[in-house]
C-alpha cells in the first residue's frame, strides 16, 4: 500500500512550496511521488465549449481525457473522498503520496507554521503529527525542522515510510 503523508497548515503557511521542494528532493533520490490537493471549494478543469465539457453536460458521469503524455479523469462524486479512497481509486506507480490539506485525516502529518500569522497549531501527536516545520526554532514533542529544510524533512519521510519498503 502506498504510504500517505499530509502536509498541513493554515492558509499561506507554505504548504505548496514545501510540497514542491519535497517532490524534487524525493525524486532526486529515486522515489516516485504522487500528490493529492484538497480543495473544499471545488474546482474546474473542464471548460465550457470543449468536447469533454460537452460530454459531461450531456450526462456522462465520468469523462477521461487522454493524450500520449497525460490522462485526466473528471468524475461526478457525491461525497468528499477520504485520502485512502482516492489512493485506492486513482493512484498507481508511486512510492509515496504527499497530500496537501486534509488536516482531519488519520494519516501521518507534517505541520507548517509561520509565526508571523500568529495562529495556534492545528495538530498534536494525537492527530498523528510526525513533525513540525517552522520559520523559527521551537520546542515540541515531535521532530522540528526549518521550513526550508526540505532535505531534512525528506530524510524523515524516507526513513519512516520509504526505506522499510526496500528492505
């Protein structure tokens, strides 16, 4: 089963930037990385007038856009899938999944925290928090990293979730 690690934090804490750096770092080490981005407000990748939009408008419950280099699935759903459900339905050929958001999920989490936002932390060890990434030093009950230390955070992910799979 592909392990899932969620990168969580308040808005503008740097989640996307950290995920970009972790993808690059883990791929440089030879790992295949998949990502899942949660968006509570919904999104559109299909545009009015395009063939795939017309297929959906005509009533297709699922539309697949395929090219020699990419595949996208547009599927109507009646629920907000859990991370594990998304993994099982859609993710293949990956060694690790980095999820952005999903702070209420049961999977391991790394929380980003920006002191200038002056907000409380979202997670504790009871939330399966495995590390904190801060913009200034802090003491905590889990390992702490500078939020720019993508190599150190990748080391933690690799040691906990990836290297045991190779043994």
